[in-house]
């Protein structure tokens, strides 16, 4: 009897130990999670008392383009107050951000860096003794001001976005969103900006979620190849294709006839890609989409919305068909589609996109430099070469041939897309692709909202400007 009581007591002690061990491990796990995923958000929050204290002793540093052009700086107004100025105004408004009425863009995500001073120690001591503020560090971005201007001008619709990435490094060379706003007058314009229906403050390049339209055929084509398909396999298109109660139409009900996969991709044939989608093995399309980080957060130095691939395992044929040519429930950001093209251009390796090239102190001395980082090896060399062939056909003989017919000084690759976004069948226009001159390679993605214009024309202007200036 005594041994039984002793065993019960020991069991209770062990239970208590296990409970406390579980609680300890849970707290430790959450701490690691917080440090890895949430800490930057809290550190850079404008309401963080630590940031408030830093503002009392440090003059907010400059934000500059890759050639030294000042994009944001702190000046003293006529009343002696420190105010933030944005010399390039609307052109960089979303990516650089603002500091009045809250914060956004680089101003928010790198708040703590701009309020840190690495000025020489003697200068800092001198300022501390005299009560003067220390000059904050400057952030030198990857942004190319000429390319940013060209991308801004190329979006001729009221709403749209463009992203340009250096394919082999992940440097973001341009990031534009329209409608834009003037960050110099954000306080005065706040009421109209924050309450309007156009979501002016939304950075559509990184936070806008759209149906991808036929640009998603890059994913479908790669899935087909991984399922044993060939670029020379053939399909028949009569302009429309019906399964059950669902009918797929090619644009303008055009009949593409008997064609290879390469021609179906170049012609953006919805009928062929619907058939491909139905023939894919279970889960293949989702696996390929998730290889490109759909349904995952992309960790970088800005906020990028998570692109969503929502085709379930038990979906009906209609949903599979629609998803295969970029409709259905799939939603993507322009940044995501640009990364997909950059991955093809970079021989199957996706690089981490980034905006901050280096940090300099007020005297121009480099404090830290960002090194390119691989996110994931996604495609084999054989897959890459086949996808390059398909994307090259789009601009030489397919839906983008008109836009790129006068291309000089570079070779272009891409995929067009027309995405329906409401029950009235209104459409967005897409282009994602890349250009190379043999030495330099950039990926470009453009979306023009609610329009009959072609995003491929805007993409051509951006590429041509980069390679011929």
C-alpha cells in the first residue's frame, strides 16, 4: 500500500514537471517565432517608445536611389521644425512611403535604420555634449530613378502597377503603383486619400491581389512538362471547349486548330490549357504553384501579400479548367509574377527580392551592404530551357509579337494575360517576362487594371528604356 501511494505521488510530480516543461517550450517557441517574424514590425512601429526616443536624438536619415538621387530627406522649415521632404513626389510615393498620418513603405519597414546614427564617434560625442541631434544613416536603395520614371509613365491607365527585378541578384530596380499620391502633402490630402474608393494608398505592386489570367499558363505548362509532357505534344482547338455545363472560350472565339504546346502557349489558347489541366495528375498544379512560393510569405525588406492558390483536391472539372488558364480562385501580386519570370531568366533559381542595397553614415561611409540571397532552386536546366523557348515564342510569333516587333539591343521573353475580375467580364491586362542583352537580365511585370490596352506595350517600353539608354 505504501509503495502504491509513493508511485501515485511520483506520477503527480512527473505530470507537474511535464506541464511546466510544455509551458516552457511553448513560450520558447513563441519567442523564436516572434523574433523571426514579428519583431521588425514592432521595432519599426511609429508608436514604439524606443523610436520616439531615437527621434529626439537623431535626425532621420536620407533615402536615396542607386545613383545617389535623394528620394526622401529631412529639412528645416521656416519655423525651425524638422520636416520630411520627397523631391521625386508621386513617382516613388508607394515604395518610399511617408511619415505623416502613420507610416508606409521604406519609411516604415526601415524606420529603425533611418533613426540610427553611425557617424564618427567624435562627432556623436560632440553632438551629445552640445545637445544637438546626430545625423541618421542613409539608405541607398536598389531603385533606378530613370527606370522608375519610365515604368511610371508606361502605366497609362488610372490603376496599375509595374515591377522590375534584376534577375540574378533580386535587386528591385523599379516598383510603381497607380493611382499615386504626393507624399509631401499627405497630411493635407489625408481625408480624400484614406476614404476614396480607389485605394490610392495601396501599393498594388506588392499588396494588390489579382487573378493572373493567362500569365498563370507558365505554371500550367511547367506542371505539364513535369507530368511527362513534351513541347511538341499537340492539341486541337475549335475556339471553345465544353465539359458538362462549363464552356471555355479562346479570345474572340478564335479557333487555333491543330497546334503544339509551344504554339498553344504562344497563342494563349485557353482550350488547350483547359485540356492540359484536366489531364494533370492530382496535386501537380498546386505543387508547382507552391514551388514558386504561392501560399507562402516572402520574407524581405518590405511587405508582400501572400499569393493564393486555392484549388482543392476535390474540385470539379470546371474549377480545374478555369484555374489552368488563370481564372478560378487563384490570386497573385505583380511581385509574385515578376519573381516567376525572374526565376526562369535565372536558370531556375529564385533570388530574394530586396530594396536596400547598403547603409551609409552621414559622411558617406558604408556601414553594411546587402548580399544577394537565393530563396529556392525551383527548376532544372532542362525545364528552364523549355520554358525559355515557350516564353520566347510569345514575343516572336504569339500574343506579344506586335508589342516587341521593334525590339533592338535585347532579346525578350514573356507571357501575356487577360484576366476577368467581375461578373461583367471586365478585364485586367497582364504581361510578365524578361529581357537580356547577354550581360544584363531584368524581369518585368506589368498589370493595367480594367482596360482594353495591352500591358505588353508598357513592358516593352520599360525593357527598351533599360537596354537602350
